[in-house]
C-alpha cells in the first residue's frame, strides 16, 4: 500500500473508533483490496466486520441481495449495482457502513458501452449511499490500485461529511433553544 493509502486508512480508523461504528466491504473487481486497505491499521477488528467478494452475479444476488433484473438490464457494472452492494453488505454483515466496488479491471472483459477501466464505487449506510465512477484504463494493476484508493477516499469523505452534518444539526438546535 502506498503512503497516501496508509494515511487514509489511519484517518478512517480514527473516525470509526470515535464514532464507535462498524464497516464491511462488498467487492467484485477489487477482490478484497479495499478490505486489505482497511485492516492495514492495527485495531481494525474493533470496526471492520468482514467482506464479501462477489466476483460473479450469483453471489451478488444470493449474498448481497442485488436485483436480478438490474443485473440483467444494466449488467453488474453500473451505479445501481454498486449501491445495492453497499446496502446488501450492511444487512448481511450487520454493519453501520459498507464500501463496494464493481467493474472491469481488464485487460479483457470490456465492451463498447463499458470499456476496460470502468469501475463503480459506492459507500454509505442502508439509507444514504454515495457513488463514484472510475473510467480510465491504465492496465489491470493500476486500475485496481486507483479504484481502491478512490474507494477509501470516498468513504473517508463520507464519514467527514456526516460529522459536518452532525455539527450543523447541533448548531441549529442550539440556535432554536
């Protein structure tokens, strides 16, 4: 893991420790790399419950509850599937948060509509999920490294924005009092 990745992992660790919240992963193309980045920090067992590597659609459907219809209509490489993977991981592993990744890392598997390097990332809670699309092909290894780093950054920013919302809500209630 690169230096930036270690910094983000530590920041996520600190935020989850402070919140006393838990996280899981639901990964397809990244194959566990996001989980690996999370557990790179000592003490991760306090907040990381586990991950589901759902490399095939059958596992996405059976373990994560991803809609068969969405998989048939839009393929596994779409925003809707990434969102359903987050919600499914939260439910299956009973966590507060989850991070997901689904895409085409390469070097093969791409199509005209979904070229190699297209990876959808998502994170959040059962009720609130944010997404990010990676669209550049730099070769399999770099595609996976970029997706992992972007997923970790997305999750870190999500946690920070929740803190900002809580501070804002507290400030509003202080004004109303």
